[in-house]
C-alpha cells in the first residue's frame, strides 16, 4: 500500500491567462488535476479560444468550484452556473466565463474520462 502526494503549490505544469488568471497542474500516475484561479473578467472567448482555436472547449471536465462563480454556455444555447461548493461533470462543447467580482477557484480533473458518461445524470 502507498499514499502518493504532490502539491499544487509546486505545480508540474502552468498556464497563464494574460493577467486574468493562472492554472496549475500535478500528475500522479494517470490522474491529472488542475487548480485554476481565474480573475473577474476571465472568459473562454478572451483567454482560451485564441490558444485553442475553437469557439467551444473540446474536452471533458470533472470540476469542483472552491470559490466564486462561473457560467458555462453550451453549444445548444443553454447555460449552467457553478458556484462555490458545486461539483460539475462538463461535456465537450462549452465556453465559460467568471461571474461577479470574486476570483473563481476551480479544481479540475481534465480530459478524456471513460467513466464520466457512467456518472453523468446521476443526482445523489
């Protein structure tokens, strides 16, 4: 048996968002977690779309909102708000923006996840 520990305070990968925030990641085995600290005004449109080159994010996310609020606009025109304490499973085809005047802090298990479909739609 073992316990493996890494700290997001010593990230192995970092993404800067033009002064509007930062995302930091650590990886243990196949598990990668990102901590994003996004300032008011951060949006997919402004801060991520130019890098990715897509109108909507093409990735799955399993995300916990530690602080603040964030809005996810979906390709179908609907939207979902996440707030501190919320856990979200987010399918590809979304574009986010921070709401309000508080920093939004997210923990994000990002990328393709074969188990995510099994969990989607199950409210417990």
